[in-house]
């Protein structure tokens, strides 16, 4: 694969997106997500990192689509990352923007 780094970046973004979605939904009802502060901190940091990583990833994928290069990322992973970015945009700008 010529662009293996893009596949890796997409997988890292998916892991961060899972942490972000967990942070968004679980933290609304529970004070401590887990009983360990280190794990809570990691989930929160990866959750906030997911938003910026998603924007960078989607910009790179947009350039690949425009230049008609082959995208070495599974379609389900692209759809998941786009959906997670949409939920993050709604959460950060609509819910927290009040």
C-alpha cells in the first residue's frame, strides 16, 4: 500500500472517536466515567483530540477525492469517522454553545 499512513491515521481517529463518543454520552450521566482517574483523563484527552484529528483526516481525504487518488481506508471506517465528526460538531457548537 502506497498510503499506509492514511489507513493508520484513520484507525487512530476511530479510536479517538470512540473515546469522544464515550466521553460525550457517559459523562452526561456519570461524574466519574471509571473508578480510575488515569483512565478518565486518557478518555477525556483522546476525546478532545478526536475533533481536531477528524478535521485533519477529513481534509486529507477530501484532497484524495478531488485528485482522484485511491483511498486505502475501509468504507465503514470512513463513514464512522464522518458520522463521529458530525456528532462532535453538533455537541461542541450546539450543545456547549448555549
